[in-house]
């Protein structure tokens, strides 16, 4: 995935249209059309940066920018009071773009910062942190880019690029075997959720190569991972937090997934300062 993608460009244009509407009346009233100035984006706390590469598209959509200098890149750790970007151009452009730019940077850097905390918590294990589809509607691609910037691993982008058979799919298909048989014909990566040792054994007998174990305490998860004995990759999910992710990673699982990376990441503190 990349920061300059048609879906992301459309999102940026929509965000600008939502905020500006027929015009930024405050800026138009207070600032001369010919006024030019400079501004800096500043971290107000320690954070992992994500989304600074979007600034180019934001200003490109509005026009009136002379120069954009990205001082840091997505994935870099930034200290409090450190500048991450500088801009020079029409003051009207700089002020009108401010809120959309900060909304995106604060949100995405929050996701990246939380993801880095999860990744650091399991360092030294064989486990990797996965994201989920629990993302802000319309921002899936950006949320997943922010997870990657923070050191996490992207799971499937949507319902279209991989198969994840969950309990309701198994019930609708009539069991594990028919669900797997049908899913494996798609040619896509296939993962199946199992809840008990007998379901795990049946899935392995049917050729499952990627298992999802959901909502198990770490001790039970470890027993299930040992039962798999390397015959398939294992992902653990459900109730995984910063406080317990290490215990889950030490079960020997290949992956842990946490919806909190994208649905509960607090926005970080970044600001924009204008020098007219």
C-alpha cells in the first residue's frame, strides 16, 4: 500500500470539501489575498509519526503553496517540540488546510504510536502484531498504513482479498469441512476460526494452514498452540491489550491481532504554527 492512492486522494478531497464548504469565511475575512507566510507542524509529545506524506496532496488540492519540506517520515519516532514539516505559501492556503492536515496527522500518528507500543511489548518472541478490519469507515487504507508505520503487520484489507471463516460461516456452510472445501477453491489465502480442541483437529485434518483462536486466556491458548505443533500458523485474538499481549505472544503463536490498534488509538498532540 502507498500514501498516494486513488482512495486516499478521494478521501482528502472529501475531507477538504466537508471542512471548507463554499469557503473558509474566517480566513477570507481576516487575511489579505496576497499575504504570504510560513508555518511548521510541531510534535507536542513523543510519538511515532504517520501520514506526513499526505501533506503534499492536501496542499496540492488547494493550491497556493510555494514549498513543502518534510523533515521526518512516517514510522520515525519524534520527540516533543520537534518539527516534522515546514510549509511556505499563501497564508490563506496555510490556514484553510490546517485542520484537515492536523486531523489526519493526529489520528494516524496515534495509530502508529499505539502499534509501536504493542510491537515493543512482544519483542524477542516469534510473534507479530496484526491489525483488523475494525477501522474508521472510509479510512481503512490509511489506518493500515499507519499500523505498518508503527511496526505492525497488515492483515487482509477487506472482505475481498483473503478468506476468514468464522463461526457463522461454519454454521451457514454446514460444518468445518464443507466451509474449508468451498473456501479453498477460491485460490485465496484461507484462515479458519476454531474454538475447541476437536474443531482444531478437524480443521487440521481438512488441510487448514492458518488457524484463528479467539477469546482464549493465555494458558488455554498455549495448550492449543502446542496441540497444533507447527502444522499450521496460529493467530490469537480477542481481548488482547498492552497489558497481556506479551503473555499471548509467549504461547508460541505466530500472530496476535488487536482491534484496539485502529478503533481505540488516542489521537496524539501535533500543532501548526504560522509565521506570517
